[in-house]
């Protein structure tokens, strides 16, 4: 098994720092990188794959800088970018054969592996259809298959469930959960449910930094005591929304039930309730005022 280590890794584009002095060590397991769009997740993923060079800091695999490893590192790597490129006139089968050739996989092995992966992503019946006829979700499944072609020991997935319907999301999560037992899987997303049940470690990213990291229990503990439920007249909702983070609201006749993220009691009848991972994510990333500092 391999180990990735990032030491003070930063990436700056002109006057914008997209990734800001990240240091983290990754061993086998599923790592969920959770952050809103613009947090720096894609830039970090591209540096992990050797596509971008850090402005500062070093990324090492088993103690060796990945930029020195070249092809040796690429052989360990599987990557699904956020914007997955493909040839529309290729069939799914032809496209996967093409990617297998680019990865210099032995032909006999490639055929067996492609058949396995088409079945895994439920595209066996459509394998001879042209990609330009595929839905967004089907294309995403082709992307997942190509990332797994070389049975990578380091798998990097950038917003992998984009375009998948709820059933496909569940199927994908099950696949990733099984893959994380003996390899490093790094999955970036802004959707909490994508990683809630499968990530061994969660890293919450904001403004280019890893703000908090740990397993789900550790993340939830940090938000303990900061989630409240209360029922208020509709006329009070706007005022509370301007001051606090409201994670959910529900109509209750002529009143509104609110779920509020706050370190202080937001209303007289508010009662504390157990935090979910979504609550904790909002607590760390959506602070509205000094009341949450």
C-alpha cells in the first residue's frame, strides 16, 4: 500500500491563491474532500494528479516527489476530472479500448477489465452505442470506468456523481466503498450525502484551506451544541435568516419550523438537537456573523 504526503502545498494564479498551504498525509481508505464550488478542490486534485505544479510545497508518494516519479506515478493513478472529455463518435467500448491503449495496458488484460467495468457501471447493453447518444449520467459512468481501467492504487475523483440520478449515486457509493479497502481513494464533492456513509476521513475545504478533518464522529463533535430547532411565526423568518445559518425550514400551518446553526440560542423556545454531517459542514463553511465566530 502507498502513502501520499502533502507538505505546505499552495497554488497561486496571478493574484488569487486557490490552494493555501495544505499539509496532509493520506494512506489507504476513502477520503471525502467536502467544499463548495470555488473552495479549491479541483486545483488540489489536479496537483495530486501531477497535472498542475504547486507554486509552493511538495507532494510525495512513498517519500518521493510525484513530479520526479513521472510514468511510475501515473501507473498508480486513476483520475476522473470534473469536466470529463470524450469523443462523441466513439462507442463506450471503443473509447475504453482507446484509453486502455493510452495507458499501455496489455490487450488481453484490457478486454477482461473493460468487460468487468462495463458490468460494474451497468453499461454492458449500451457498450456499442455512441457516446454522443448517452445521457449525462451515463457519460459519468463511462468516466468512472476509464478511471478504474488500470486498477489504480491511487484513485482521484473530482465531483464524480455530477449528473447521476439517486439510484446511480447509491450504486456509485457502494463501488467506492469497496475500492477503499486496499487503496487511496480521494473524492471531492459539494454534496454531503456523497461521502456521508463511505468516507473514512472527511476534509472540509474553504478558501483554499483544509479547515477541519477527521472521521464523521470527530467532525460532528466539533459542531456539538450548535444546532437548534424552533418554531416561529413566518414574520420572524427573514430576520433570523439574516443573522443565522438556517439549514432547513418546514411549514407547520401558520408557523415555520427552523433548523438553525448557531453557537448561541437563536430564539426563546429554541431547543438543541443532534448535529448531522450537513449541519457540521454548514457550521464550518457558512458562518454569517460574529455570533458564529
